[in-house]
C-alpha cells in the first residue's frame, strides 16, 4: 500500500500532482489541481521556471479552451440551424462515400462540430462544461486542445472505417467520450476518485448501443483515442517528456491514418465496378 513519502507509517492514496509521491494530510498543500507535497512547494518557490502539471503543461486559472470549444460548437450549430440542419450535415458531416470517392477528407473532423438536434448539442455541451475544466487544468491548454481534436478525429475515423457507406454522422460525442476516458486515465495517474466518471461513461456507452440512430462507432473510436492520448501525456517519463509525448501522439495519428487508408481502399474497390472514379 502507498505510504506518505515523509511518514512511512501513514497510508495515503493521494499523490502529489507534481512528483507523484504519496502524501498524507500533514504533508499535502492545496494546488490549483489536487495537492502537492511540501518538498515540491518549496522547490517551486525557489525555481525561476513556471511549475508544470503531471502532463508537462502550465498551471492555468481559467479553462478558456473549454469555454472556447463550447462557443464554437454553439455558433456552428446556430449557422447549421439557419442553413438547415440536415442540409449542412449532408455537406460537412462524416459521409464515407464523400470521403473516399469525393476526396472530402475534412469530413472526418468537421462532422464533430455539427449536431443533429438541439437536444443533441445540449447534452454534449453540458458534459463538456462539466468535465472539460478539470481535464484542462490537469493537462494545460495546448495538450487539452490536442486531446480534444484527436479524440474527435478518432471518432470520425472509427465511424468512417466501420459504418455503412451511406451513413452520415455528426456530433461531438466522439470527442466527449474521449474526454471522459482521458479523465479516467489521468485520474488513475493522480489517484483521484473517478467512480462517478466511470459510471457516467458506462451509462453513455449503454445508451449508445440501445438508442436508435446513434453512431456508437464514433463513441468507441473517440473513447479509445482519448484514453490513448491521455496515457501518452500523463505517463510519459519526465526525462525528455516532450519527445516521448510527441512520438506517442504521432504513433496514434499514424494508426488513424492507416485505418483511413484501409477503409478508402475498401470503398474504392467496392465502387470501381460501377465506374466511379476519385474526384481530384
């Protein structure tokens, strides 16, 4: 069982968000995210560099990226509503034939910023508002935005790879599932109580399989991608952390590219007897 780094007779499941060592109540100091040990607090006071989170990002006071993402999604939904929800979804949503035959690769990501109804966007933005700030404080602005975009892309790629070719899919759910999975991974790393997030994720996975017209493939794709990116960010060794994180993220992106190429080849092989050519 983990024990305090200063008091070996005291069991503690709370760890310092900076060095990761277990700390007892006497040795913990409240930090912007979680707690720090007294040694890290003293060390930070004497350092000239800005202290970083467990992922290497800078501590933040305001989760501005989360609020910006909510604003972007709401603004785009308003434009989508004005232009016609189904019409805009057809032009910009994830559509396998449009991607493979039409060469419209942007659909893999743009579909994650569109929604099918007011209830759809309201639910996604509520989860983003509830969970996003905590994760952004753990990762820092840049890494959090990277996680969101890659989880959204992972959801789009999974939907592209495994959905019917006629499917048109929209929604930030892939990114939202990625954030939930990432919060669980980061919470495990920092020994947070993550039971509520696990329950929330489980309920949403079940709903995704039971509710009609729900793209559960995008949900699972975003979940797996978000968990993988979070693991790379929070478990990277402190020595050469940026290098390890870069290599890990590029590896995940490489897997998504390979999956996209595989599905494209599959669709082109299917449509080639009908005389359909790639639009370049």
